[in-house]
């Protein structure tokens, strides 16, 4: 007979638990990194948008000054 015993089954379960745990840690690290990158891009885009809005406001006030 080829009886492996209960220790092999528990070892496989322990290994699967470890793999799942490492996978969750990797997922959390990926989400943190991607969130940080997203907020960096968002900050840069917001700065560009503010510069463009300032330019539009200046052009609009110049137009009003000319028309008055």
C-alpha cells in the first residue's frame, strides 16, 4: 500500500495557505504603488489645468479691458 499519511495533506494545505498569503501581500503592494502613481499623475494634471485656467482668465480680462 502507498499510504502517505495525514502530514502530507496538512503540508499541502499549509503551502497553499502560504501561497495565498504571499499573493495577498503582493496584491496589496501593487495597489499601494498604483495608487501612489495615480495621485502623482493627478497632481501634475491638476497643476497643468490650473495654469491653463489662469491663462484663460487673463485672456478673458484682457478682452474685457479692450471692449470697455
